[in-house]
């Protein structure tokens, strides 16, 4: 569950930085992870989710937001993390230790 919380927080940061497509897909995958795991969400997770939704909805129309969330749900958590945690086209790479981090699947 911790990995899904982190993914949602990263999605929030991506959305705030204008990386809306990446944020939407990652957020959709995290939502699906929570739904599949049946985990109870803490208040901080709920607040983070609302912030991501608000940021996406402030900048994109509703059909686009829903399409991105659906895409994230469809590609799965592990694939979304692998794809969306890669550096954007800015050329900035994440710290080396980030690439060694393994996310737990809700099914393991």
C-alpha cells in the first residue's frame, strides 16, 4: 500500500508541474491498486487524491481526465510506475537509488 501512496503523491507533484498526462495515468493506476488491494485509505490519502483530482480537473476537461485515469487503471500499477517514473523530456535523471526501488504488487 505504501507504494500506491507514494505514486499518488508523485502524481500530485506531476500534475502541479504540468505533467498532466503522466499524472493522470499514474493516479489511475494507484486508484486501481487501492481498489484491488481492498486497503482502507487514511485521511491523508483521501486528501491527496482530492488534490490530484482537483488539479487535473482545473486544467483538463472531464472526459480527458477520465480517459487518463482509465488508461492508468488498464495498464496496471507496475507498468504505470515503470513508465511514469521515468524522467520527462527535461533530460533530468532521477537519483540512481530510485531505479533500484521495487514496488509491491497488491497481489503479492
